[in-house]
């Protein structure tokens, strides 16, 4: 049993902790928090041991926590750092204790020895001490574009990311009555995709909108090989963690997709798959067009689980993806 510590219990951290606790080859050593809140009560109800995210425990009452961040590091075989933009500072502690660490996509790529998306470069994480699971949008782009590149080859790709302003549980950034362009182009997601798929020419642009549900990507791809719409659909159907939806069946917006995710009965209504509108898929003059929706709170969760197995050499890519999918009720 691999002992996994999760540093941070926010949007990603709590989901990763839940996912770790579902694995039969892993044990959740504990999670960290900076101060008491309703999240502390939640963690304790779930039976998770809580540690202070710093060396200072004065914010907590006696009996609330099991120790400090260093105590959790010592008790863990591997750490998943889900702390918001604290990775560089925390890395000093991890290096001190010579621990393997997974960082999240909010950190700069240079923090790790490799960036990771399971279906594209699983084996690259093997034996590494520091690996970074790429962000939600980068994960989505890598999943769909890698499937197309593997099947037909890609000369170049262009994606416009229509992204949510903030997560549903975060009131600090909203409400926002505006459409906000990120005028620096390419946006960071394009170069981030290349940390996993370095050979892929891609250009990205971002627009922020006043929603909290999901991101939406509008993508065009110049193909190297001739392909029909049916060929592309088949490639997506054969790719793990891609879900094809159809507006003719009621999936007319991200709202219906998230309602479907809730109806699946998964915890928190999470959608780990990338939802691609089947009826948006079109090929004209060698250029593929499609749209995909990304549940920014959860699509990276299965990647974190696979990354643990990859870094520790526990099993191969296909076996890990299948095992993770089964534990999280992902159908393919």
C-alpha cells in the first residue's frame, strides 16, 4: 500500500484525497489545512487525518490535527501538492525529506522534471522525483489532440478557450458581468500542451465569461492524413476519458452536461471525462473542427492517481488507466 499525503484540501485537493481513498493499492496518509473551517469538519467526517499546512499549529485547537506538514511528509511515500501557488516554497521541504511529489497545473513547468497526462506520456514519469500534472484545460487539449495526432497526425492546431471566471464554491472573483479577453496570445495553455506533446504546433487564445460551470474549447486542427468525420468520431470513441455528447439528445449547453454528470451519481457530480459534442465534429478541406467542454474541478483527478503509479513503477499505462477508471466509475 502506497501512503499518499495530500497537501491542500481545496477544489482539487479534496477530490484527489477522495480518489486516493478509493484505490486498493493506496492509503491516504492525511491532508493539510492552513486554518480551521467547515473543510476541517468535512475531512474529519470522512475519517481523514488533518495536518497543519505549516510548522505552526497555533490556529488549531488541541486534538484537531495530527501534526504539521513535515509530519505528513515523513509518513507519506509520495506527496500530491494541491496548495495554491505554494509549490516552489513547499518544494524545499520535499527536497529536505527526499520525497517524490506531484505538483498541479497551476505551478510553472520548471518546478518538475516532467509534465504529465496519462494517455500521452505515462512512462515519462517513471522514476522521477518531481512531476507536474498539467492544468484542467491542458489535460483536455492533450486528451483530444493526442487522440487525433495518433490516428491521423497534426500539422497544426488552434483553440479558443471560453473559460469560466471562477469555481462554483469561490465567491471572491464574482459575480462578473463581462466578457474578458486575455489579450496576451498565445495563452499559456498552448505552450503548456507542448510540455507533454513537444512536437505539436498549437496556438491558443482565451476569453473569460461569467459562468462557473465549465470551460468550453473551440478547436480547429489541420490534419496530416485524410480523414472523414466518421473516422474522427471512431478515434474519439476509442480514447479513454472522452465522452461524446449530442445537442440533438438534449446536450445543448454546459448546463445539461453538468446535470448529466450529477445524474450519474458520482460524488460532487464530477465529470472526469472531456465532453466532445459529436454534432460539432466536422472535416472540411483537411481541417477538423470540434467543440469540447471541460469540468475544471475534476478532469485532472484521475491523472493524479495514474501519475502516482507511473512515478513509482507500480503498473503500466493501460492497466493503471483501467484501474483508475473503474474506481471512479468512468465507463471508458
